[in-house]
C-alpha cells in the first residue's frame, strides 16, 4: 500500500489513495449500475450456473467435502459481489478454480457411473466450448481483419468510425498501425447529472441526425462500423455519401437489442477513393 501511494504521488502530482477512490466510485456510489443492474441473487441463480455449466451438479455434490476455507472464499466472493447492482460473469472467475477442485472431490461418483457420465460431461463441455469459442459472436473479431487490411502507405487518409454499442469490438490490439479509429464513448456520469446521456445513447436516439451533425463538423470517415440492425435506418444517408457494401461477416445466431446477426463492410467510392463502412 505504501509503494502504491508513493507511485501514485509521483504520477498524479498529489496524494491519491486509488484503492479508497475505487471503493467510493464503484461501491459507495455504485457507478457500475450505469451499465446495467441485476437482482441480488443473480450470481447464485444465473452467474455461477452459467460459468460452471454441466459441472454445476458435481460442484454442489463436492461442496461438503471441500475445506472450510475454500467454501468460505467462494461464499464471501459471491456474497460480496452480490451487494453490487452491476454484475458480470467475469467478476466471479476467481472462484472457478475452487469449484473445479470441488468437482474433483466427486471422482468417486464418476467411477461409479463409469463412462456414461464422464462422456456426457466431456461432450457437453466440448460442444459448448467449440460453439462459444469459434462461432458465437465471432463477427466483431472477423471484421477487425478488414480494418487491419487498411494499414499501409495511405493509412493517414483513412479513418474508421465504430457506430456500435460501447466496446463491441477490439481496437488497436488487432490493428497495429496509426489508423484513426473512433468509437461511441459511454463514460459513466461522475457528476450526478440527472439528464446525462452518453454519446452512444445520443447516437441511437437519432442516428441520422447525429451522423449529419458529426459529418458537418468533422472530416467524414473513410469507414463506419455498425450492426445490421441499424442498417435500414442509416442506409439512405450512407448511400447518398457513396458508401457501398462490399463484404459481410456472420456474428451470432442470437441477436438481441442493438446487436445484429451479421457484420458487413461498406466502401465509400467518392472520387475513386475507396473507403470502407463496416456494419454489424
């Protein structure tokens, strides 16, 4: 803690206790609720079952065989995070190793059930892992290959606007050049303004008006990224500016909300200058 205070003092130029500020912002003020709220039991009723999948029955069976300290660590973690209104699967990943150890405590059950149960667990985990890892929501990664292909001698004249919900795609971790990339920002309200709306929400309220206003005050992007659910709303505006679809990528079999089933590529063909528009 002392080292952290000294380093922060050097970097910020003033005394800052980052740990305390983190607690005040994320717990006391509950800023995370800006990105969604869940009921108190979400980790028990949905979070942990989704993380463990078919291993949940084995973890429950092995619970009473686990050391008290291990069970306490799992309970304290789940209950602590349950106090926060904003919840995510990744928040409880630290308890996954403990739960897998509990599954191992039931190896006697596996031996008794012999190969049938073991095969069922293997196939269910393998099929789910392959689908979620290779198929589901892959479009946002595939499209970054098209964006990365824009790197080159003329990259300074190119720019990409990602007109998608916040953080839908990676950025420079997949594009290793100085390509100008812009996303719709969604920072939380730190000032307590009751009328606060982040940029992404402003865009989705009136997409065409937002684009018309931004295009009038900024250099028009050479590329734009959006989900195919938004395409019918903005396609006329984009067509008037010379954007033409040139590619399409599958994203998910289960589109919801502002997330679409596909991601595509549009190219602006004004004055022979090829520019790309990506849509999901």
